[in-house]
């Protein structure tokens, strides 16, 4: 179900202390939080309420919500580059304290999930702090130093180890499902996600986070390497229809890219070169781009020496394909084999070229 978005001041969210009994009351008292506009987001299964709060940079603020049914409150700050999520329980007073520079180290009191998350994060606090410092020190740099990249990878590995140990220690707690979502919802390795879900107590089966992770895992398994490519049917900018059987006995590259005006992606992915090297009998490329105006692309393509099979987002085609193929970032390429299985999923043109050279040696 599409979520409804409500922006601006609303009658159902009050950002000040109030005598009326509130379903949710969260006191935020963070150090190193300068004067700024804060964004407050209450979210339920099918409703999201967004509001702003003018924060003076000195005193604590109290966020109240009169209506029940919300699952989380997320506080965004520093131009929405940092945020803290509070898991809500009705009529339970909650407090958020800590250093605003380290949102993952914020201590949240009130509610079992919040306090268990705080317990886990306290145990890995040195790792989270070092991770945040490394990310901050390298923010805006075109290329991260090799030692920083290596250290971040080591920290991530250690956090995963600690998170798994915590999950196995507390299989009957909702926080364990949340940690699976935070650390192990990997579209490239959904099988391990399933392994950890199996650790959880059956009483958590109805917890919404568990349901969401299971849905995510089912989707991810549709597009892992080796799986049969999901069926599709799309029309290109000339009205020609393509489906999963259109390129039988040849390889097909489904390339998810951005706008046609930003088609540097085709060069970065070596798609231009691959079209020149391989014949249509061996390799076909279908570009799935986010443009909604096929006429403009037809005019632009008239000047291009390369013929592209382009599918735009007219009639929502690109968005539907992005959902079908579980695309989380752009550009992304799926190499589909002659028998319809996914041979490679990558955003790296060199890797794509090497795989095709391996599969179809050029004489």
C-alpha cells in the first residue's frame, strides 16, 4: 500500500509539552546539536507524518503525538544527513540522550526495543565511534585512503560478528529482528538472512519487521546469480516489445541507468564497446532508463552511431522493472544467460566485460 505523506504543521502532531495525555512522548536532549530546523517523522504501516521543529540549540525538546498506531519516530538533523530512530510504544515515556555527532551511540530509554538496541550499541560503542569518525574525516573526498577503506571493512566485519552473536543470544527479542534488518539484509546474500531468521523464536513471526525482512529475502532470491531471470514484458521507444524470451540463444544485458542526458553510464559500463565487439546474435543490451519522454530520446538517438534498445518510464515501465529486479542503486547491470538464468549482477563495467570475454571468446 502506498504510504500517505502529510507535510507541514498538522493537528495530530504537537512539538511542545502539553497537559493533554499523549500516546507518545519523546524527550530529546542531545549534546553538540546546534540551532537548526529538525525534521520529525512519525511512521505507521500506511501513514507517514512529517513535521519540522525549530530547535534553539540549547534546551531539550519534547515531541508529543496524540494519535496511536505509529511504529517509529525518526528525528533528522544536520540537513537531514544524520538521524535517530525511536521505536514507539504507546503511553511509554521515552528519552533520547547522547552526542549528536554519533547518532548510533544515542541512548534511548523507554520501550524494550530501544533499551535492547542501546545495550547492543553500548557493547560495540568503540567500533561505532571509530566508524563514524572515519566516515566524517573522509566525507567529500573523491577517493578514500586505502588504510581508511581497509579499516572500515574490518569494522563492518566485526560489527556483523557482534550483531550475529547478539541475535543468537536473544532469539526471542524483537531487537534481534531489527539487527537482522540493519546488518544482514543483503540482496546479494539472502540465504544468510534466512538462516538468521530461522534462529528467531516463532513468537516473533507476526512482528512487522520479521514480515518485512521475509518479503525482502523472497525478492532478493529472485535475482541472485544463478536464479532464473524474472519474467518481464516492456516496450521500447519505438514500440517494440521485449520479454524474457526475446533473446533466446544469446546473452542479454539489462542495464538500469538514469536519464538519457546522463548517459555517461553507458561508457562507464563499457556498453558502447560491448555493442561494437559482440554481434546481436551473441549479446543484446536493453537500457532501462528513468526518462518519461520517449520522443526526446528518439531525437537524441538519431544522432548516435550506436543503436540502443531503450525502455523509458512511460507507463511506469522502468519503475516496474526496478521493482521486479530488486534494483537498489543505479547504474546496475544484469547479465542474463542463454538459458534465461542470471549470470552476473554488477555495477562495474570491467567486471561485465571480463565476464563476457570469458563466456564468448572473441576470435
